[in-house]
C-alpha cells in the first residue's frame, strides 16, 4: 500500500508546485472563500512585519494568529510554500494511517458482533469485507490531497492547513489509543481555533471503547478515565497558553484570537452564515445573536454523544462537519477535512437519498462563488445579496449532505440488527419510517 | 426727567473715571491688536488674500482668575484656562491649496476641519479634556466638531511640535483630529468674525462678506492660540490669539477672465476706516518682480511705504498701506487697492515650489486598493528630510508590509517609522515616517489596504458617495535660497512670524495632500428582516434534520386503515371495477 500512497503524494505535490509557479497563485490567495481574517497568509506576513517594526502584532485588528504560529513562521517565512506542502502531505499520511487502523477495529468489531449473533441472518450484503475496505485509506488520502478545496487552500498558504494537520494527528493518536498524544494534539487544535473543543467527546468515547470501559454514568471507571483524559487535555492547554504568554510577554493574544473568534467583529464576506447576518443585524440584538450562533456550534455535541456512543468515529465526522459549517470564519480548507472522510462511509451509498442533487448543489455553488463575487465587487452589477444567496445554498447543501449521511448510517444500523428484507405483519414488504 | 439725567450723569462719571484695572497702564494686563491683509497674486492669475488678526495679551491665563476680558475673546480665554490648553489650532477649510501652481502657502490647512491641541502637563485625563474641548468648540464655531472622537483622533509623535513656548514635549499631551467631510459655510464665518475685537464693523474685517468669500477656490479660516515670550528676555508669558483667513479668488469665476484685481472686485467692499482698538492695521501687496526683472505689477493708489523681506526663502517686495497713517484717507473716504499688470505674464515663467506633493488612490474594485503619495523635491542640489503623517480610518485596513518608498528607481528606507495599527471601531491607523528626499527627485510612497464591510448602521446617509480619508501632513524644513534673518515678532509683518524659525538657512513648511474619497462595499440596506429570516431558516434546517435523526427511531410502517382520501378512492374504484388500493 505504500507505493500507491507515494504516487498520490507525488501527484499532489506536483499539482501544488505547478500552481505556486503560475499566475493563479495570487488570484487564489486573494479569494475570500479560501482566506479568512483568521488564517490568511497576508495577515501572517503583516504580523511578522509589525513585530519587526517593534509594534505588538496584537495591537491592531489585522493579526489573529496564535503566538506559536508567529514563532513557527518567524524562521520559516522563506520556505512557506514547502511548509504548507509538507503539512498537506503529513495530514494525508496521518489520515491514511488512522483509517487503516480504524478499518482493523471495524473489522474486529464486526466479527465479534457476528459471533455474538447480534446481526440478523439476511444482512450478508451489508457486512463490510476486507476486499472492499482495502482501498479506503488510499481513497481517503486521495480525497484529501487532490480535493480542489485543499489544493486552493495550500496554494493560498492559508494556516487552515496547519489546523487540519493537527486535527488529523489528533485523530491518528485517538484511533491508535494513545490518550496522552490525543490530548496534546486536541489542545493544540483548540489553542489554534477554539472549536475543536467539541471533539473532546468523540475522542473520549473512542478511548473508553478501546479500553473496554462501559459508558454508564454510574460506573466509577468511566469517571476515572474521563477525569484522566480531561486533566491531560486541560493541562496541555494551560501549558501551551502559558508558553504563548512567555513568547511575547503579554496576554494580548487572548482577546485578539479567542475574543475575535467568539465576538465576530470583522464582517469580511466568507462562505459562512455569520457575516451578512451581523452586517444586517439591529445593534440591540447583536450580542444575543452572537451568543446564539456560537452556542449553535457547541450544543449538538451532547445529543450526538448520546445517540452515537457506539460509533465514535462517525460522531467525530459529524462533529467536524458541524464545526466547518457553523464556525465564525469558515473556509474551504475546513470543508476539505471532513470531506476526506467520505470514502470511509462509502458503504452507506445505497441508503443515501439525495446524493446526486446535493453534489450538484455543492459543485455549482463552488463555481458561482467567484462569479458572483466578481459581479458584486468588481463589476458592480450585482450586490451583496447574490453572494449571500450562494452562501445560503452552499451551507444548506452541506447540512443536507451531513444529515443524509447520518440518516444512511442510522438506517444501515437498523437493517443490521433487524434484517434487510423487512416484512409487515401480513407478509408484504415493509417501509421504514422515522417516527 | 431731572432724576434720569442725574442718574445718567453719575453713570457716565463712573464709567469714565479710573476703573479698577486701569490705574497704571504700565503694570497690569495689556492687550494689543494688530491686523493685516496680504494680497498676493498667484502665477495662474488668481489672487490670494490672507487676513491675520493678532491679539496679544500680557496676562497669565493659566494662573489666577482673569475676570476682565477686553480684546481677547472671553469664550476662548475661559476655554484655555478651564481645560488646561497650552496650544490650540483649529482650521475650517473648503477647497484645496494647489501648491504646484500657486506656490508655497503661508499657512495651509486640510479640507474640512482640523483641530490639534497641546495640553498643559497638569491635565491628568487628556482624552476627557479633548472630548470636552471639541464639544465646546463645536458650539462656539457652529461646526460639527463633536464628531471628533477616538475613531479619528491620533497622537502624532514627530509632526506637530508646539509653535509657541514649550518646556518639555511629551507627545501624550498632543491630540490631532481631522474631519474631512466637514463643510464650511457662512454659519462658521459669523461666530469667527464675532471673536474679533471690532467685529466686522471697522478695520480690515469689513471686507469679510460671506457671499464673496465662499465664491472662491479656497477658503480657510483658522484660530491659533499659543503662549509667547513677552519680551526678548522671555521672563514672562503672554498669550497670543491669531485669527487667520485665507481666500483665493479664481481668475475665471471671480475675475471674469481679466487679470486686474481690486479690493472692490474681490470683496465687493472697500476699506473705509480703521478699527479703533487696533494698534497696527496694514495692507501688504506682493509686488515682487519675477526673474529679477523690473516689476510687472502696478498698484494704485500709491502705497505709504515699500517693505522688503525674505519670506519662505525668497526675497520679496511688498507695497504697504498703513491704514493708521493720516495721509491715506486724505483724498478719498475709502481705500480701494487696485492691482494692474503692466504686461501680460509669460505663462512659462511659473515658478515651481521646492516641495510639493500629491496623493491618490490606486487599484480597482471594492476589495483592495492602494494609497500612493508622490513627493517632489525640486531643489537643484539640496536634499532635505520630510516627515509624513498619514491618518487612515480603521475600515481601510492598511498592510504595512506592503509599504514601499521608491526614489529615482531605488528603494528609500525611512530613518524613522512610527506605525500604530488601527483597532476596529476604536482608533485609526497612524503612520509617521521621516523620509530623506534627494535633490531634484520624485519619491513615490505606496501602501495597500483592504476595504472592510461595515454594519449597516455604520454607513453615512449616502453610502455610495464614499468615505473620506483625511489629508496627510508633510512637515519639512526646506532649505532657502536666500539667508533669512531672525525676525522680531513685534516689528515684522505677521505673515513672517507664523512659524518659529530655527536658523536662517531653512524655513518651516507644512503641506497637506488631497483628501481621498474611497468607496466601500455595501450590504443591501433594505434587507435586515429578510436576512435574519433566511439565515435563521438555514440554521433551523440543520436543527430540524438533526432533531429528527437524534430523537426518532426507525420503525416498520404499519399499514393504516387508510385515511379519508383512500377510502374515497376505494369507493370510486369499486364503481369502476378496479381492485382497491
């Protein structure tokens, strides 16, 4: 399996290198869909220039990266392109290894459930075989590396790639079962963009499952393990934040990074829902709706944890998607990360209801974004409503895609336990409804 | 009748007798007023008229309560004392001084309103004092200076050094603000004229009629208050109030295409008498010959004297009309100074000022842009440094790593940069640089910016008009062609003593560039409800889908007995002879 992976990596690196040298690089790095105020490369360079001038990068409203990023790029500015290409490759390799391990876990679990007779007799076609699962890790790496969203994000040198890389390593560490590394990478991801905090729940569930600790609220070992993992996570977070303090000798980065993510003062258009909503919001209700929108990202975690406690990796996928859709400054780089997981659920294809329409919606919207942006900002013949409409459509497309996959997943689980050919009481073929 | 007359007599006696403050005029407070009008014909055929009214008051406004105001206006005096102001400079301008064609201005101001103030070191909360000051001045001058707040106030570190007496210059006591959108009209001129001791009833101020003054290319009225030395030994401090008004009459609009100017043609008034409170009242006409030839300008009536001075590095000759000399109003009751050109001026002789600048916005579209400033040093062999101060509002996000300064094709690194980035909705960008200008060169300074999308309530009533960026300030010590002697403020004309001169080899000049008009992307202002509803719908779609999937489970659908529609359909089918549903 290593050879095809190497070929995929080489192809990806070639595509990126070719784009770096072409005139499209400048065009892509200016696109608001790819670079947001949080992760644009222009702002990183601006922060480093401010540091050179002797002014704190956080004294203005331009720079919203964490001090560790300053530290990283202070020495690597000339090699930025190489750094981002290597980051993408590392993400893909991490996802490859993680899904490889995950497949083994899935297969073991399947075997166990078959032996325990938990599955209905006629579900042979629903069981995943090693043959069909053999190419899934490669497909995942391919989906990530050659996804146009990832390529554009890399060519624009958006630091979203670094965030994706950290999350990929976190997933790898979780699936391999190392609680310490998982906590450290999760702390790094939270430190950079705050929203990965919600990935704590699926990681905890996975690690508990791996340790064969039952997930019952009264169980002492459950609470013990949870406390251990939580304290590892919180300690690493505290250590990283204190390290950032010592880098620049001030706490200025906290309002500049986390205050900025939470209070959304910058209304630069992007593919998310926040910007136009708060551009047109009555001042009186601004604080209320900021709170509502931020809570919206976090509050799906507990219900999903209750429903999907047996399937933590799917839970992680849904949670990643929710973060990418509802975060305050989303970019296509965030979308690319959860889309890389779609091959893992390729066995759900037969239960997806709207996949054709949704893929069309997503593809058309991706093409319409730059067109309507040009019409608004450069040609002046459209106004902001056009771009906003495409934003709405794109987000509806993503939401329906995720809920479609969720529906398919739950339906397959039902079939696995109840049998594929369902009959009603009188023997005729049955319909399955959600009640 | 008799009682009233007696009362009137008593009142008159009391008023005429020695008052409390007038016992010995040598010891206590003394204020003097000098007024002056400078007429300078400009190379393009326009004429500039600069009025200056200087009240000097030998009193200490800061210490001790001053109760008796004579020539110094009480409104400003109490303001200075109450708020701990050390220096105050307020200018209201409409139009732009075209330095390239008109030459160096005696005192330039940027378009709109400009206010800069040095506070005393005793002031503890400078921002609070600044806010109060701008509000009080807004009331006094009927200008919307109350719009000065932290989003357009900056603290320059090198540009606005005190023009009066100063010991120690902690720049945290300085505040500078510009309102480029401010419109100047008669409403601002009237309170300005009211501060003059003679009002607009006598002396040079009778010429200040609004309908002529605002029908001009450039109109700038300013108030400058600063402490000065009382005498050469500088043991005591006096307070000086200068009110200046500069107006440029256009050759085509006001001059009707003819290059003969007169006071009547410019102001539709002539001078009839002097202000009795003024100790000096003079009219200067610039009759300097160009290119060392004989004079080509003829003034009538003949002047009372001729004055030569080195002003802004050039030797200049002035025809002086002293309104206090008795011979002036002998022949006629009114003085109408007339300027006639002896021969047509060659247009190729237009002198180019040593330092001039322009600024413009580059780029296209509503996403990014570039501010370009061009600074010209036309001196043939001397290089000199210039301090550039740029104040850019927060919604044009400057990227200082894109700042490039190119002179003669090579990069020119500034020897001093002070950059304070903006904070959204709180303070603007401040960029101050000291740039060395080589001789005979053009320096191009460019910096890129990004245009922000604002909240819909933050746009002004006409959002597609654009947003103004205030003029940038260039301060320089320009080397002068002719050596200048140190001027004694009391003896020399007012227009030579505006700026303190450090040495004779250079003169101080402060130039302003054009203000910029920049468009920002706008949201649709008619859509707040629609946007809220639509976005909340999208969030609700997600919530609804997930709610369904999380709270409901799959069930096999049990056949229902059929609703009403099904039963009706079965009845019809039975009639048709078709098997039922």
